[in-house]
């Protein structure tokens, strides 16, 4: 089956390349949600070599970097090439309520998943209410009444 040459497709590709302002790192689409005592960040990174994914935390700043490279063999004659090599970058301010020491990540089927635990200090907790006999000496609350001079 032969493919007909379409000069308008090439013109569209060239025009897009000229007017496309993005030449630096691209943003990756992501979702972020809380599930119990941790946050889950999922980001689409199709075609990324898992070895190129770099995640680091500096203070409360989480940075995700990734590279997509395209292999081309010697003597290859491209019919069409719409995918391009790209760098991806995303930075998030984590705030104070997360445990940056226990962040973990995995990459499966083109999706990066980052699990960010909530810190123990930020987790809701019950406060025990002590009670005792108000007339006994073990009462934790005492009231002192001062006479008022008139």
C-alpha cells in the first residue's frame, strides 16, 4: 500500500515548529490527591526511559525531571516524524505537613507515581480527656477562690 505525499502535512509541521514557543523543558500533565495518610501524585510520561527519571527534594521543593530520547538507526529514511525528543520538568512546593524522608516513586506503563506520606505531626489525632473525682486530692483541676474586699 503506497502512501501519497501530502505537501500540506509538511507545511503544517514546519509552521508548528516555527510558531511553537516551547523549546525548553515541557510540563508533564499530573494529578494529585490525598488518600488517607499520604498524597499520591501521578504524571504522564509516555516513552520515557525509567533510568532518565530524576526526583529530588530540596527542603520542601519536589523536583521531577525526565528525558525522552528517540533512537534512529543509521540509514533510516523517515516517512513522518511527529514525536520529538524532549525534556520534562515539574516542581511542587510540598508545604510543611509532609514527611519528605519517606517519599517513594514507581514508573509503570508510562505513568510515574509518587507517594508522599503525611507527617506524623500533621495527622489528625484524638486528645485524651482525663477525668477524676473533683472532691478528691487527685483532681487535675483545682480552683482557688480569693476573698474579695469590699
